[in-house]
């Protein structure tokens, strides 16, 4: 397993605030019988414990969501729960609460940067002095680059949208926000959306003064059943929101994880695809590049138990100028100061991001890869009941990968196309 002492949260979480396990693991065998997607799950913003939409949510306009999530400009490429450059996550719920009068972290900056202390992401007293606006308008001085990094500046309309949002949040004067973004199409799933089985968003809030836990998984683990072995075959976009990509490149040069119709594995039509170049490796204080899939549904638990499965199977092809490594993201090696949190004390701890792993050799044509979870390295590092997701990561300096027919398995791994009926 490679040493990755400087690595962001590349374990997944969610690429949209309302995405949970059910957008990825929705029962596709009987469309419509299990909620039918499209905001129809009984937990999607409609559980009996859900709070009424607070004032912050009124500030979140369609244009803001488009800037954050794309298409086109996409803040989430660097400021998602997975990456959190400068410790900034613009995707997860409670956005306004995490920005209002919160001091900017000023991390992940080029050498020679100078950042005076005290800048607030959104300044309630002086909205025009908010650090978000300074970075978007090139008024950051010697404190890093303007945003979006490596891309054209926002248009006048997009900038006006962000200015309106900052002003709106600044004038909420600290009102409480717990509501997530509205569910994207299809994420109602089986009725276990953000609210989940009658539990509204408010029911997921931590209980102050509760007993401390030895592990974030204690009392908060979902055992993935054999009926949910299927992960994705990319023949539809049902699970695309569960995939993510990340890269430390100079300059930024990476495609988002996408679904492409270029001839999938095992005579199928579609596959997943991602590529990046100019990747900065750990030896140069970077974190490489890669992609992965998110498993955790906070309505069901903080961790996933994969004890029902022997391994993971997928087809893969492509090229990489270094090794590609599969990592099973574990609570034991996930830092506590990233989101979702793990049991490793911090990102600077020796355990940080040292996930159980196995190296994969890419070939120009499709190859079937079968990985037995109990054989991950180092020996004994894999704990089936403390899983958060999986990554495929490389030190670069460039790579391009297609992946298809992804599934967990028990006993005999699938040899051909996989379907939700597995």
C-alpha cells in the first residue's frame, strides 16, 4: 500500500446533498413498486421528523445549484465532501450554516501565499467583504488563486447569482438550517431518502451530550444484504450520482466521472469513464488522482457491513503511467476531521487514508478483475463491518480508465454482465 500522508477525503460521501445509498441501491427489478425515484420516496424531504425549510434554503436558487453542481462551471470538482480543498465543502447539506461567519481555512495553497487571518467565508456584518466573493472576483491578494481555479471566471450573471446568495445568507442572521438541497431526479428511491422511513432530516441531527463511541460505526452500521450486491453496469444513469472523481493536478486537468457509450465490457454498450493528466503525486506533496463509489446512507448508518460478501468484481481497461490501486475505504483509516468522519484521529495521523488495498495492472483491452476482500493488504487490515466505500487511485502522472459491470459477490464472482437482479 502506498504512503499517502497528504490526501484529501477521497472516500466519496455524496456528489449531491440529497444523494444516499438508495439512489445507488434502489431496487430496479420492479420500477415504480419501490418508490419509483423522482422524489417519490417516502423519506425524500417528507418524513414526519423533517423540519420546515428554514430561511437559508430560500437563498439557494437554481442558478446557485447549477454553479455548484454543473454542467459547465462546477464548484463540486474541488469543494465536494470528497475533496474539500481549503476545507470547503459546497455540496453537503446545511451550506449556509457552514459558511456564515465561518473563518476561511486558507489551506492547500501554493508556496509563497500570504493570507491575513480573520477572513469569513460569508461575513454577516460586511457581505461585500466575504471571502467567497473575494476569491470569485480576484480580490484575494497573495492568498492563493482566484476561483474557479484553472477555468474562466464566472459570467456576470453567475457572479450576480453568487452575490445575491451571499447577501441573502448574510441577512439570515444565523437562523438554523438543517434541510438538504432538493432531491435530484430519481433519488426518492425506495422511500429511504433523506428522511427515510418517516424519519425527517431533523431526526438525523446528533444528540448533544450523548455517550461517546469507541468507533463511528458503533450502533450505526447498515449490513448490506446479498440482494444489494449489484453496484453498476452503466446501462442507465440510475447510479451515476454515486460515482465521483478527484485529482490533484497542476493545472487542473481532469474530467468528471461520466457514463459513455463507447462499447462496454462483456458485449454491453455503456461504461464509466474518467481521465486526468499532470497529476501531482504524494512524493511531490500531492495526492494523485482517481475515482470511486459512495456506499453510505446516513439515514441507515454511518458505516456499511460487507460481511455478506467475499469480494468485488468489475471489468476495467485503460492506461496509467503508474500503478492503479483499489482501496476499500475503512472507518479505521478514515480521519475524524473529514466528512464522513472515521476513527483515525486526524488527516495528519499515521493511520490517515492508509486504506486496505490491492494493486491493479491496467490493460488496453477489457479485463475482468476479481478482488477478494479478505486478501487486501496489509494482511488483517480489512474489517468488513467498518466500510465507507471504495476508490481506485493512482499517483499519475496521467491516466484514463473505463470501468464496467461492477458488483460485490459471494462465492462465484459474476463472469459476464451484471444486473440489479443479482
